C-alpha cells in the first residue's frame, strides 16, 4: 500500500471556491482528474492543477506507473486571511477579508483502494445479519 502526498500552502484563492472543484476529482486517476479540471471555467482550477502536476512528477521520480494511482482524498483547509479596509462615506470603513487556502491531495494504489472497499462491503453484510 503506497500513498503519495502533495501540498500547496498559502494559495490566494478562497477555500470554498476550491472545494467545489475538489469534489470533481476525488476517486479518479491523475490523468482523468486533470482532464476533468481542464474543462472547468473556474479560476480555482489552477492551484489544483499545479498540485496534480506535482504528484505526477513525484510518481515519475519513483519509477511507478501513473495509471496505478487514484486520488484518495482532497483536503482544502483555510489559511490565514489578509485584512483590508474599504473606506466608505461619512468616515465609515468596512473590512475586506482576502482568504488563503492550504491544499493537500493524497494518492493511493488502486489495489489498496479495492481492498478497503471490499472490507467495508463485508462489514455491511455482517451488520445486516
């Protein structure tokens, strides 16, 4: 069972925007997830594509086959916020929060994912009995 992890920290895109796209790539191969993201019109796809390309390079460096791995999990955490002020009329001001994200993508062998899926199905059968 082999897992490969790649992270991107302090990405200047709000985490909510990235989470929408992260649901699209979970459970797919690297090439399939890159293909899926390439057809999206959202700007939040750029940091996800960068992390996926990093993972692809890590697999090549370890002399493994790219098709043997699937996206096990995509975690998008909230990073620090840059606080800015917008000046309004009559001496008022409102706060603007520019959000950052931390992206973590974990790849796993297809074989290890199948074993876990089978064991969870067996547990469900045992619970029904």
